[in-house]
C-alpha cells in the first residue's frame, strides 16, 4: 500500500540520519542504544498511525456513498417538488431580483411578490434560502421609494419661480419650467397663477438637475439701476 511505503520511507530516513550522526559524532554504545530505542518507538507510533489510516480507508471503501443526483432528488422529494418546479422558482427569483435592483415601482408590489416567494417551500432549499429571505429583503429595505411626483397648493403671493425655489420642491428657481410643463392644463400664462390651484410637481431627472444647476451657476443678476441727482438750481 502507498501509506505503508511512505511510512517505511520515513523510518528508513530516520535510521539513515541516526547512523550518519553516529558516524560523525562517534557516539558511545549506550548513546547508540538510546538512539535506537527512540527510533523503534517512533517506528511503532508510525505503524499504529498507518494501521489506523488503513482501517479508515477500508471503512470508506465499504460505505455506500449516495451520488449527488440521488441526494438532490431525495431533497426535492422531501419538499414534494420536482426539478421543473425548482427551475421555475429559480426563474421567478431571478426576475424579481432584477425588478428590485432596477427599483421598478411600486415598492409595495415588489414586497408582496417577495413575501409570496418566501411562503413557498422551495425557498427553504440551500440554493435559495439566503437569497430570498435575506439578500433580496435587504435590497428592498434599502430602497428609498420616492414618488414620481407630488402636489403643491398655490398660496397668495406665489409665482412659479418662487415655488420652484422652495427647498421641498426643487430648491432651484430655474427649474420653474418643469412645473409649467406639467400643469399646462391649468396654467395658461406662466406669469398668472391663482391661490388654491393644485400643481403636480414631477421629479427632476439627473440630466434636468444638472441642466438647471448649471443655469443657476451661470446666472449673473443685472446691475442695480443708477439714479441721477437733480442738479437743477433753484
């Protein structure tokens, strides 16, 4: 056996080194005998280890190890599902995870779909458990579901410029055309709006934010008007 040959080689190496040491150091007979006793003890220990390993090998050879496919089929059977059911569930998990990653609103619908997957027995399989019950839920929890638009009620003294400038609207007065465009059904003249009108305030895209921020940075207010003194003599 390969194990026996390896152990024999180790013992032979130890014996060779011992003999070499004896030749070089000119050991006494008593020292030589002690060294031989030590080597014999090491040999016995290695022999016991070899026999133990061989017994373990023999046990493994006689053990009927179930192949992978049989284990998987047995696992599916314990849940009362087929490979087709698992393939279909895998597809549903992939599709829902994609919708969550893309933040396809509404978030409440995505949560309902995930809860439905969690209730399915297949979600307990090792392939899906962490993905469905932990990873996808964390992604949903981190999703800040900002509504596509909100409403604003006009009050006395408002104008589109001042509305857009409000922090809870756009925080940028130059974005007022966005409000005008979204409410053309109510605003006939952008300079003329009325109290109690309710305007839709759509979210700005990233490109629109950049555009209006650039306009604000580049804006240079007109210089104040200079008044001339009346030099008329009385």
